[in-house]
């Protein structure tokens, strides 16, 4: 199985950049404006996506440590 670590790392980097830009832009707008609230929502969404990417990265690291190469190997066929 080919590792996706590079893709996950690239995704994390892009999310961090987008979040930073949104935070900078949010400081430039009025606090009670629609733009402020839209940017706040975007920053929260970036945080959720970042959490998913970090979890994927940790799962890949865990799989590497235990030597599991086939993710379907952990699936148990309960019908059998």
C-alpha cells in the first residue's frame, strides 16, 4: 500500500495557510459585520478539517509502527 503521508502533510500545510489568511482578514473587518462572522465560520471549519488531517496522519504513523500494510486487514467479517 502506498503511503499518503505526503498528501496529508501538504493538506495540513494548506489548511494552516488558509486559516492564517482568514484570521488576518478577520482582524481587518468590523467585529459585528457579516464578513467577520463568515470568516469566523471559515476558521472554525478549517480547524475541523485540520483535526481530521492530523488524525489521518497519526493513523498512518500508527500503521507504520505496527507494520500493518493493508487497512482492510483490520476489518472483521461478522457474517462469516
